[in-house]
């Protein structure tokens, strides 16, 4: 049997669950729960939260991050019911499905929550874990959420692989080269913005100082209005008290999907900075590769530990990129 929230046959516990979601009231939700209620993880069924108090605490923590949620549909019959919700986790839209199983007393005995897109799910799980740890009242919940985010991240990696199957040959080749090269640093994140908008920003060398997470790119000496295959541009750089310039050449370019440039030239330079963009659920997966093994000074970089520092800066670059295009 299929029904909606305005049909009288919906049990009171299900109606109360809907009200609790829309009010963000964990206390009201707790009144719907059986004492032995079980909550299955949003990302895996390999563990569960058991008991009314712990299930209620889990939702209380989640609703510090996910807001506001609106129940858009209720389906089911007998002891099995499904609620479809729509809310937000930060800037990202989040859709959830709550599967409820009632006991003979009409209380919620079991609930499984599934969410999408993965980008919003991962972001929400991390924030909920951090909030729970800060409260110092639910360390068990923080641990479970950190564990639970791993399968979702793995699924995100699978999405990336699926995207590569349909990508143009130059994009697949560049991604394969970056993955095979042991002297490559890689960071990635899903950004809630159209792929072309992100790419257009990366293809504008005049905006690179705004994106640089390391703080060493301070200006542009020479660059075309928009980068393209074979284009050259020169950046103004600063590290500590030292000011210098770096010549760059675009070595890979597939509009909207791939851009890479080589900095300097052999024998001492030649490292490649690369961005690969692919559509995924929730926005655009941006993979940022630093192929420092292409540099003639790669042994020196390895000895000084620079690639590790660069990877941290690369993550900051993606954060800056997201802040610009997601606004």
C-alpha cells in the first residue's frame, strides 16, 4: 500500500516522526522510539546505534548540521514506512530517506537513514563527528561517524573511476599518468558548482593568485585572457624575502575537463600542475595533481619534503576555489 502524509491511515508514530524532523526536535523524536530502538548508519550497515537514548542523541547531533528538513513524501503500510526528506548541510542540498519499522506497540523499533548526494553526506558526517567530539558527551558517536564516512569516500572514488570511463582520451591518459607516477601529490574534493564555471576560473591565469593555497603566487606578469593548449604565462612569485618569476606552458587542455601547465623547464624545473574535472552527484569532482617527478630537481624535492608541504597547500587551493564558485 502507498500513501501520503495527509491520509489518516498513517500511524501516529510516523506522523510524530515527520513533525520531529521538520521541527528539528530530538526530544519529540525520542517519544516515537521503542526502548530497544536501532539506528543503522547513514553510510553502512556494518554497525548500528542501539537504544532510545543513543538513537535520540545521534539525531540531536545530526540536526546541529543538517537543517531545515522538510518531509516531501510518506509511503508504506502496516509496520513498514518510508519518509522522504529534503534539507541542507551547509551550502549543499541533502536528500534523505528514513525507513521505519514499527513494533506491535506502534513505536519505531528500527530506522535506517540513507542520504545523497555523497558530497553532502561526507561533509555532514565530518561536521557531526567534530561537533560530537567537541561536546565530549558522545565520543562513541564521533568514532562511528568517522568510520562511517570511509565507505562513502570509497564510493566517491568509484564515481571518479566511472567518470573516467566516459572522459575523452586525453583526460583518461592524463589521469592515468598522474595515478601511475609515484612522485605525484593528489588532492580532490567535490565542489557544488557547474564544471564549466570551475574550469573557466582555472583557465584564467589572472585569478591564480586568488586560488593559491601556498601564498607564493602574488601576481601575473604576462598571460593571455584565457589559457589554451600551448599558451604561455608568467607568474610573480614570493617565498620568504625572495621575489622571482616563473614561466609556465599549458601542456594539456580539454575545455571543461582538463588543464595542466609545466612550470619552468629542465634541468632544474619542469614540474606539472594539473586539474581534472568530472561531473558527479552533488557537483563537480575536482582532482588536483602536482607531478613533481617531472621536475629536474625531483631528488632535491624528495629530500627536503617539499611535496608533503605542497599537498597541504593544494588542499587549501581547492578550498579557495570552492569558496569562490560556490557563493
